[in-house]
């Protein structure tokens, strides 16, 4: 009886929600706080454009390549175990980032953070799915998403203040209490959950995906930062493409055991939604990396001012996304997916007016607000549409794959930004405008993908 009493708190879904929010907020915070610290990190190490790109991509590469494997490992070995392990790895890597005496060690620790995030993110949602049922599940997922948006809103302000007053290494220390709280709550209150029948522990696929993306990303980064396609860049991209082709061959022959089952792509709508995700999140990721970087490096903003400049984004996403999701459920998601990227493209074109001496309220604020409005229109309908476009048994894989594709878009976009990041001061502005134009074109193509490939989707209520 005493043993049962000791076990009972582990089944408390409220504490499960709290643990999952704390763990997943590590990734949300990391994604938004780093951009305001990049100029300081570059100055600290005397880094070039390629190194600045890798500060971002060393994290995104393992996250995008291993996200599906992280979920499968949780299914097989236990989701709470993988959540705790991933969170601990993320915390340890954050400590190494803060203390790193060299850029090489910082990049290695950033890669370890990406591995930790690939383990904790899918398993935090899987634990929520197991802990709640029916409407309570939808409410829990909504709270989880809102908490992520809120943490993303606060992080640049806190991070900017820390960079200004303490130094950029301090942005990594804020991960430690979050991780400690998540681990303690998970060990004490969260029930273990697993489903070995659903596990796709596809190690060959994960290895080939990581190596292929790494080679292609390294080649693109080297090419864009030097504006020269040398033999190393060409060879790296060629090897990366060959390994990605081998990855597709392995996935096709593994059938249902693949971490990326080919059967899902028989549905044109699912393929279109993922193409939309890749283009839209790639375009938006590039803009959100460049805007604070340019404001700090070319327009004289402090890191905390740059963080405040981005506030319309998380504010609108938090307030408007639930309403857009409800409207899309009633009216159908297709035209939200067509309109949202077009509005984002309009915000990027408004960003052409940002210069080294432009007023915030007449240039930066309108551009950020319109981009935020466009993402608010598209994000919730896109997420629900991905789940509605596949069979019930594939919803977990589809959700993980869509998240991986979105991060892959950011990975490739960042790899292409070297031509901008290689400049300093006011010289950043022409390249910044060119990059925003390219991002706007990608967003328009995302809208075209929705128009041509996405039909009527059955919306799933979370």
C-alpha cells in the first residue's frame, strides 16, 4: 500500500504538463534568444561569416536530422527516460557553451544541444498525449504551445539584457534552472510511457540523413560565405547529395520500419504541406535571423532593443493562432495556407525599407507586424492539416516529420546567408534587402504550393 502511495504522484497529469513545458521551453528559448547574441559571439571569437552561420546550424542540423529518431527511441525505450536524458544532455551542453574557451568547442556543444532537443521535443508531446484524453488533451497541448510562445517572447528581452550587462555566455546559463526543474518533475511525477510496436529505430537512416545534411550544409555555407565555389565546397555538396540519395533508398526499402515511411507521400496533399512548411519556415527563419543581427550590427541597436523590436511576433502568434485554428476548422484550412504566406511575403517586402538610420516605428515595426500576422494565419491551420492528411497510425510520424522539415528549411536558409553575414556595419544593408527579397519569393512559392497541391483537408481537433 505504501509503495502504491509513493507511485501515485507519478501519474499526475498536471505535473506531467509542467515537466513537458519546462523541457520543451529549452528549445523555444534557445531559438529566440541566440539571434540577439550572435553579433557579440562573433566579436568575442573574431569569427567570420561561416562561423556565425555554424553557431546556428550546428544546433539545427542534428535537430532536423534526428527529430524522428528521437521520437522512435522514446517509443522503444520509454518517453520519460528519453525526455530526462535529452534534457540533461541539453543542460550539460549549455554549460559547455557558456564556458567554451574556443569557437570549435562552442560549435561542438551547440551540436550536442541539437541532439538533446531532438530527444526531448518529440517525447514531451508524446508524454502529453499519453497523460491526457479527449478535450483535456487538446487543452494541455494548447497550454504547452502557448507556454512555448510566451517563453519565446520573453527570451530575447532577458537575453538582450544579459548580453548587455553580463556577457553573451550568460544566455546559456538560463537553460540550467529550466532543465533542472524539468528533470526533477519528470522523475518524481511523470509516468513512464512507451509503445515498442510504434518504434522506428532506423539507425542507418538517421546516420545517412545526418551525414548527408551535414555535407550539403557545409558546402553551401562555405560557398555562400566566400562567394566562391571551390573544390571543397563542391565536393562536400556532392557527397552530401549522394548520402541523401542513399538515405532515400534505405528508407524506401525499410518500408514501415523506416523513420520516414514512403507511404505517407502517396498523398499529394501531405507532400504539398511539407513543401509549404519547408519554404515558409525557411524564408521566415532567414528573416528572423537577419533582422536582429542587422539592427544590432548596422543600426546601432543594443541587444535588448533588438529583442524588444521582435515583440510583435510572439505577441500576435500567441493571441491570434488559436483563433485562426478555430476558423480554419470551421471554414477549411486551404485558403488560410494560401493567404498566410502571401502576408508574410508582404512583410518581408516592407522590410526593404529598413536601413542603418531608419525609424523603428515606420520601418521595423510594420515589417515585423505584417510578417507576424501572416505566420499567425498559417501556423495553426498548417499543423492541423498535416495531422489531417495522414492515417491515424501515422499522425505522430507526420507531426515529427513536419517539424523536421520546418527546421530543415531554417538550416538551408542559414547556410545561404553567408554573403550577407560576411559584411559589417552599413554594408550589411544591401545584402539584407536582397535576402529579404529571396525570402519573399520563397514565401510566395509556399502559397503557390498550397494553391496547387493542398486540397480540402480533414481538420483534426488537438
